[in-house]
């Protein structure tokens, strides 16, 4: 059986990935800073300090890395701290996973990610995608969701309003604009698992692929 590593396993998407892998009979490894009582009972836990991990640590042997790590500038406290999590941690962990035998990576990015964007958030997401593409994984699946729906442990300012707005405009986002529609975190997690080995190489997924 393939061994999966889930980073960001207490977050909105990662927690669903962990739960659904467990329900499918896997025993995934949750990489996290602190253990939570909300974790499924039949998983393995790899508790780490992210900074120490990047400087002198290593990851358990694994086949598939689910990279669901992310924050916001407000939560992180500054653009520099945000980039530390969303770029440095993500790319650094991917390199360690490659050394641990990982051949497949499923990355949660963002709709509109673009390394040349004037928007700091979208530029950082695009730079993560570009860095990941150079690492040489057999399969790199990049998921670009719009607004993610679900219950978070942390409150994000403006997200509640965003959910109300998108509930109104989602039905009008058709065709090429459908990629901007909001999506349930559990739906995205299911797509990440079911499409994990759909094709080798670099693959991008948007809203329509999440639902199919």
C-alpha cells in the first residue's frame, strides 16, 4: 500500500484529506507542529518544528505528499512571515519529501496564481508552483481552488462576507469563469485523492475538475 504524507493536516483542506484517506483504509502520516484531539485515531503522527525540519530534519519514507500548508498575511503577521510559510516551508518540505522517496505531490495553490502577478498573495502562490515544477517529481498535481468553504479552526477576517457574496454570484460563473467558483474543502480533498495518479507530469486542476 502506498504511504501518504499530509502536511497542513489540521487545516481546512488537509484535515479532510487525512480523514478521507483514513476512511479508505490507509494509515497516512500527519506532519504537524502540535497534536490535536480532532485527528483520526488510525493515523501516524510526525510532530515537527518547521524551522528545525528545514535546517536539519528529515521526513519519513513516503510515496505521496499532500501539501495543504498555507496561511494569510493577517494571520502570519507580515508579508515576510506569510512567505516563510507559503513559500519556504512548502518548497523546503517538498525537497525533503523527494529525498524520502516521494514521487507524487498534490499541492493546494490558488486560482489566479501567477509568479508575475502584482498581487503579493497570488505572486507567492505562482512562485511556489514554479519552484515545485523544477524539483523533478514524477507527478505534480496543482489544485487551484477559489474560495474554500468549510469550518476552520481559525477565523479569517472577510471570509464570512466572501461566502455570502459567492453564494450569490457562483451560479453566474460559467464557462471559463467557473474556475473562480467557491468549493467545499471536502470536495477538493476528495478530488486530490481520486486524481492522485490520473497522469504523470505536471497537471493543473480547477473547479470543473474538482466536481467531475
